């Protein structure tokens, strides 16, 4: 089976990591559009153009399915993409539903961390509205984490200072759950967990996305490959060393989940 993964940069590696654990024997192509990141600061029109170019590439290599491992790209483009391509396209959705269910039992609030574009999108607001959770869900844009990630900074003093400044206005004990609404954010699990209480539960949608992918591939009767292979396509052409860096980050993340 041939599966494409797409993200604006390295964030989608957190989703690919779950795929490597849950879906053995597949040929993976990881397309990182680092030429145009960060997507969270682009217009919707720009993001749609970038994603369409990536999907055209996926069509050329005859993938069996694509995972858009980017919450921002999913929120602005996935509906139109599914109309234009014959292969299944699986997107990301912030794991607000399980977080809300958890916090309702605990009498706590939910904090959703994402890019500014994801949080502005009607798709996100409709999700919260459907759950009747407007009063218990707070949001915070952390686009700076995307920039840190693309510089391979995950555990530096600058990262901790950035988070401290961002979280300073919040009543941290009020939150029973934090939703990581950007695939870059699980790369900062250590720093984020230190910013909240030990009782705070973190949710992200990666495992659910890969479960959905597995169900679709099973329904389509896609045969497994002989073994796992991963090819990286990075839009600014810096291969290597980015290929080596990506493999190291992926390996480290897989071992952490």
C-alpha cells in the first residue's frame, strides 16, 4: 500500500509516527512544504494553492490514500480536495470532542491550542457549537511553536519563555484538558506538560486519524507492502541534510509514544 502524508513542515511526523506503529508494511511518502510555512499566517487562498500542488504530486505517484497531517490545511482545504481527487483524503480535526467529554465529568474547562488560522475557521467554531461547549472551551494561538519546531528547537530556554509569556494571563488550574490542535505541538510535549498541572490531560487527534485511515484502507481492500519504506519530499530542495533531520525526529517521536 502506498500512503501519502502532507504537512507544511515537520509537524506531520507526529501523525506519521502513529502510522508506523499502527499500520505495518506500507510505502510512505512524506511531503513537507517548508518553502511556504508557516501556514497559520497565510491566507486561505494561499494555503489551498499549496495543498493542491501537493495533492497533484500525490496523484502522480498513484497513492492509495493521503493524510493531510496539518490542522490548518485540513480546516481550509479538505472539503474541496475530496471533490477533486479520486483517492481518499483523511484530514486532521482537533480532539475537542473527547476533551469536552472528559472535562464535563470533572467540572473543568478545555484549552485548545492551535494556529490562528485554524482557530478563526468556521469549521472549528461549528465543532465547538455542535458539542454545546462554547462556555467551557477556551482557545489560544501558538504559532510561535511552529517556527521553533522548524528550527529544531523543542526544549530550549526560548521555548519555555515563549510558553510562559503566552500562558501567563490564563488561570491554569481551571483547565482539565488541553487539546493540541496543530500537529507540530506534540513535539513540545515535555515543555507543554510542565506548563500545566499534573492532573491536566492532553489530547491530540493523531491516533484517531490513523485509525480512520486503517478503516478506509481495509474497506478498499488495499494490500500491504512487503515492508515499511519512507520517502521524504521537501519543497525547498534541501535534501540532505533535512532528510536526515526528519528521520531523526521521526525515530525519536516514535519511541516516545
